[in-house]
């Protein structure tokens, strides 16, 4: 195609024209890698683990009406084992939404209000000793992203925020019955260093292989985190669950964190009670020290030990931590980790 001089001049000067309505884009990522010594109570070994490493793109676009369009595409990246295609990437929080004076509305695939109770009270998230080793063990599944999610978050009034998250179908593909829909909701209070979150979630289930109806799985969480001063923080979580694969089970935990200059020392204790089976309870104690090198890089070490009753198989390395141990009932796992987290 032959361009005349006027067309050529227009194309050359187009990038200089201010785009007043262009979206603001941000590319970001987190590389979290660790070297772990993991012991499943029977054997032990050295592992390299990529722990919820991710890359993403977010965008915001201000409309003349006062509303703001928000969008995000985020994916897990496995730094430890490589791979191709779906074996290397896995979806994380991904959505399209609108934000304004009436609140935030999103559609997509992202964390539930229930999941955020744990993530906002866990001092060792994605590390050895992550609270999910207990609260998401024993067949409980409250730390998930719901497929086909529709989420509303209210404006904050009197330090209170309300979240409602509905999944029309927590399976892949279309549905005409919404038999496995789900709802997750929370109320959050955040003021003067105190964070309190009360959440409820109900996951309806598809019939079993014989066509029999299955009870909905439900859970309640109450989480708290309090910043006492610039150095000390404490946290706690209480969880009650019903009709998950391990039956009805209670769990709870406490955590303490102390910051000194560029260092932060954290410890937490979590306990799961018995499910449908006797002697299926467990306790986990975890400890970690992190060193902030600058705003982008931190180094850390952490360790955890879980004491399982004879019918329990709770972990110390799982969920957000990439390399997960396989635990036999009654075995007591231990792990020690040295890692680095780089944000960009």
C-alpha cells in the first residue's frame, strides 16, 4: 500500500496526541522461591519450591460519569519446574468490574470474602507453616477462588465494609440448573489498628454418582488482627465447618509478630479438632524470621511442625506453598525453609 505525504505525517504525529481517556496499565509480578528440607514423618529430602509466584496486568479507566472501570488478569508462574502451556500457568485473580460511590462490582475468578479472612490474619502465608495446613486440611475447602463469580463490595461506612460473592456454577462449562452454585459473604471492621472479619460460605454440591442429593458444605470464620504498636501485632482465627468430606470440624489459631528495624519475627499455633472420625485432630506450631532488604526484596527462614493424631494427616507444606508433602495418617511432618520474595 502506498502512503501519501499527509497520511505519513498523520501516522508519525499520532503518538504525540494526548489520550485523555486512555486506561492506566500496570504490569506487576511476584517471584517467591525457597529451598526446603521437608520431612513427612517417615522420610525427608531437599526441595526447591516456587510459592504462589505470579505475574499480572491491571488496568483502570476513569469514565466521565464518575465510574471507574477496573480489570485484572493474573496467573500463577511455576519457577521451580518450568513446563509448557497449562502445566506452567494457572489462573489467579482475574476480573472485570466497575467502581463508584455505590461500591465495587466485579465479575470473574478471584478470592472469596471467606478466603480473605485467613489471608489477612496469617503471618506465614505461602510459606512453611501457612495456616491453611490446618484450616484447609481434613477435607475442608474454604480457601478457594469460585468460578463464574459475581462480587459486590459496599462503600466503607462507620469503618464497616460488606462483601457478597456469588458463583452461578463452580464447575467448568454451562449450567441449566445451578446445582453447584455457591455464596460467600463477610462483614469487615477496620479502625485504629484493629481488623475484625466475620464470614459465611455455602457451597452447594452436585448429586453423587448414584444421583443422590448431597448436603451443602458450609463454613463460618471469625478473624482478628490487631496492631498494638509499631512493633507488635497479634492475630486469631476461629473456624467452624459442616458437611465437607472430612465431616464437621472446628479449627482455630493464634499468631504473634514482632518487627525490629528491618526484621520481623512471627510465630503461630493452629489446631484442628476431630472430624467425623475419632483421633483425627492435629496441632501445628510455626516460626519465621524475615529480613526486608528494600521495598522489593525480602529474605526469610521459616519452620513448622505438625502433631497428627493416629487418624489425621495434616501438613506443614501445602496450598500456597508450592511443594506439598504427602502425609500418612498419624505421621508428624516437619519442614525448614530458606526463601526470597521479590516484588516488581
